[in-house]
């Protein structure tokens, strides 16, 4: 049985086994009623895309046009384990290809599952440990990145799959008593950065003191 610390990690590492094919034209999105959020379509002509919105946790993610959603398929049946909020791929995971299948996975679970965890950065230790056990190598030490007006701890990994190099970056935050992980998979560092650009947070209202 997997340890509690491996629940979210195991969920997003499921994406890591996927490689991608050339291009994908299908648009097969559906709202998962069990997930805390919903997927809506934006209207912008040739650049139309889908946006996942999570009002409770205060963020949105704009999915690239043509990507496919597999959130429901990655949902577990155990409510005590991690909940996959969004799982999207450049192409269907079941279709083989000769390039890395870029993907975005957002998952969450109760922070109470991790006794002693005080900050989101504390989660990067077990995350790195499990990633290394799955054949990934840490690209560098964990660090913080700024997304809008938020600072999130981040860990970067890479893994060779034949002639391909798979890059994986995970950002973590604590919000509303939940541990939320944002994992991005691509074939290069530039791919990862472009995927991260789709993540947006609601502005934090400043407390005014008299």
C-alpha cells in the first residue's frame, strides 16, 4: 500500500509514462461534477481554448486548443486519496507517437494527510524522493517562482525515454486546508514554461490597516 505522502505524487507521476504524437485536432472536454471546478470554452476565433476555473481555490488554467481531457479517467474511487482536478494532454494518451506527450495535471488532497507539514515547500522533499525512484533526475534544487502575485515552490525533473528527454515541473500551494499540485510535462524547458503561462491566480485583496 502506498504511503500517504505518495498519494498526490503517484497521481501526477501517472502522466510521466506518456509520450506524445504529432498533432491533435479533436476537442473532447467534459465537466467532471466531482471535481471542484469546471471547464468552459473561450471564444477567440482560431485561438479558441478551454479554461478550467476553480473559484474555491482561486485559480484558472487555460488549456491549449485541440488538447484532450482525461480528468474522469484518472479519478480514483477512494475519497481519502488525492483528487485529480484536471488532467489534459496534447494528444490522447492511448495513441503512441515519437514526441513527448505534453500534459498538465492538477491534483489536491487534504493537508491534514501530512502531519508536520507547515508550508507547501515541505512537500517538495517527498515529491523529489518519489520522482527519483521513478527514474527522474532533479534538474536543480527546488526554488520559488512568481505566478501573478503568488510565490510557489517548484521542483524540476528530467527523464530519458529512448532518444527523448521528458521534462517535468511541479508547483505546489497550500490553500483552504488543501495541498494542491500543478504538474507540467513537456519535451523541453521552453515547453514547460509555455504551459505554466496558462496558470492564473485571482488577485489577493490586501488587508487595509487603519
